[in-house]
């Protein structure tokens, strides 16, 4: 049986905790209304997951989750916030796995907890924990991202207001416009303002671009030049574009195709993290992959003990992205994944492979391995390849 500890101070929290998984047998949920009780529970039983409010009191001047991360590093730690704007707890980013906006129903909460638990049990092994704990600096969520999320979740979201929010940050505004006007983004016309970008692409995608801009900037340094940063950015833009085209072809809802777009443009952020943190070792990864004509993530696993997909997902979970986006990034090089994301994950893998039609990456002759991993991928290979080629032809990309 899985064990969950909820640390909170309100009767509402206690009631929600009591209702969680009440009619199911796989979870034992406990509630502690103060920090002392929380550590009493932790000292007497083994827990899989801890949930706490961002406003929980500190213990001897140290946030609760920081202490738990040090004493019980293998427990999955979730912090709840009212929104990702002013309520976003920057000081806790390094010590938690997930920062979640409170779900509005017990059913949604149960689904989220189950999905988060499965994901982190897949990617949270010692090598990943050690690598992430060794990062000297983890960038916090940019304020404009939290503001965009708040606007998106408002009763009447405004394209104009969202555009104004982005325009206030001159550096981010310029970065986003550079990305959307790249030939690799797939737009047929020039985007001249953040407001026009929001109008044409939608708030969800622009929100993802804001985060992408921030992260690529945060991990861009002299060390990441060995990765050829511009090529990585272009590759990610192509993958997002092609992934969305594939799901549109499959008549998936707009929200789903938007999610794969965001997952595509963020799917390789773990490579930048590796390169900025361990440049010499990652240079070896790149050299071995090129010399032996092997998949990059296989060499990462050998030298780091983890893949860029796992590292990227582990860190992105701290910025409040939707569970579907985090899962796609985490599992995009995994053979074991939830069945419910088979179509979306297959589309992302196909987009990653077909991106080489535009931006060769030196490993075309080992793509058969990628397509052999998932039966759906093998069955859809030719059909989706045609979809991608047509989408590329209609864009400003060049073969």
C-alpha cells in the first residue's frame, strides 16, 4: 500500500485528505495539522508522498520541505499554491518535485496524485536525485509566466492583456518573437508583436514559449556552446511544430496538440542542464555518440546514470506545467510508459525523428530503432512521415 502524508492547518485540508482515495485500497492517507505531528508521522512510518501548503509555517527558520528533502530524499514532495503568480514559492523550488495549483475536485486530485506517483517512481532513482541535488542553481519561475497563467485561468482571458504582459519584459519579448519568426517554427507570416503571437498561437503555446525562453537563457553559458545552442533551439521548435501537425492529422483536441507543441519545444532542456553543469563529461557523451553512431541518450545513461528526458522532466515539474506535458518529456526516450499517452508520445517520438528532414543530426541510420520501440509508431511511420513532409513544404523551412 502507498502512503501519503498531508501537512496542513485548515479544516478544508483535513477534509480533502480524508476524502482522498476513500473508496480505494491502494493509498493510506494521513493528515498532520502541525509540523511536529508531521515529523512524528514520518519517524514512525515510511511514506511515499508528502503534500503541504506553500504557506506552511517554517521549522526553526527552515521551510518544511527543505527539512524533509534532507532527511527523506526519496519521498515525493508536492507543494500546493492558489496560483502560479504572486503565490509561487520561489524559495522552495530546489526542495520539491511538484508545485501544483490546487485542483478543484477530489477526483482530479486523486488522478493527479496517481499520475505524479507513477512518473516519479519511474524517474526518481538515485542517480537522478544526486545530479539534481548537485545543481548549484535552479532557475525560478519568471514572473511573466505566472502572470500569463493567472490570465489564462481568469474568467475572461484577454489576448491584449497577455500580449502586454509579455511586452513588459523586453528581453523575453524579443526572445519569443525571435523563436516564432524562426523558419523552424513553421509560421507562414511574420509575427511583429507579442499580442499578435498570442492571437495567432493561443495563450497556452505562448506561455510555453515564455518558459522556454527563460530556461534556454538560464542555461546558456560558455559551456553550452559545445552543444551548439542555436541548433538545439531550432530542433526543439521543429519537433513542437511537427508533433502538433501529427496530432491535428489525428483529429486530436486543440488542447492536446498545444500540449505536444509545448512538450516538443521543451523536450531537450535536459541536454542544456547536463552541458551547463558537467560540460567536459557531456562533451564525451556527444563525441562517443558521433564516433560510434549511437543514440545520445544511451551514452547519457552510461556516463551520467540518467537521461536528459528524466532530468528535464524532474526540473520542469517544479514550474507548474500540466501533467501531460511533463509526462511526454519524461517518457520520450522510455520503453515503459503509461498506455493512456501512447498516441501523444508516439507523435512526439515521430516528430523528433522526422525533424532530421530539416535539420540533420548525424544519426539517420539508427532511426529504425526508435520506430521499432512502439507498435503504433511502426504502423504510422509512413503516414506520419507524409504529414510532416507536407507541413514542412507549406512552412518556410528548407530541406
